[in-house]
C-alpha cells in the first residue's frame, strides 16, 4: 500500500503470516517425495549417474517429512520475541526458542 505523497511502499502481514505460508509449503513435502520416488522408479534401469540428483532430492524430502513435525511443535511452544530497531520506529516480532535444543547426540 502507499500513502499519499510518499514514494515508499508499505506491506502488512498478519503476525503469523510467514509461519502459515511456510506450513502450507511444507505440507506438500510428502507429495514432492512421492514425485521424486516415482521418477526413480521410472529410471530404475538407468545409469546411476542419471539417478543421483533425483535420489538426493527424494532423500531430502524423506528427511524433511520426518523432521518437520517436531520442528513445528517446537515453534508452536517457543516464546515470542519482540524486536524494535533503534531510531526507525519499526517493530518486528518472531518466535525464537529461549535456548535452542542441542543437536541429537550432543550434550
């Protein structure tokens, strides 16, 4: 949107807009994995070099499909952090874990 006499553009997004957008995008993870796996089935007799990139994509989506539910659960319970940029009057908010969990296998 624009304000009369102002050349700057302003954008407004709901407080949870980005997370809703990402959730919708990541909800398609299983479908992307299935497409990659179908492609691998079609290329079952092909040279392994031709299958390598597609196999990596399928593996990535299997990983995301496994890991994203826990990530979204942690996001939903993370405290909200309000950020105010000095001098700009701009405010932003986002969720950030109070202390990020240690990676698996590390203490």
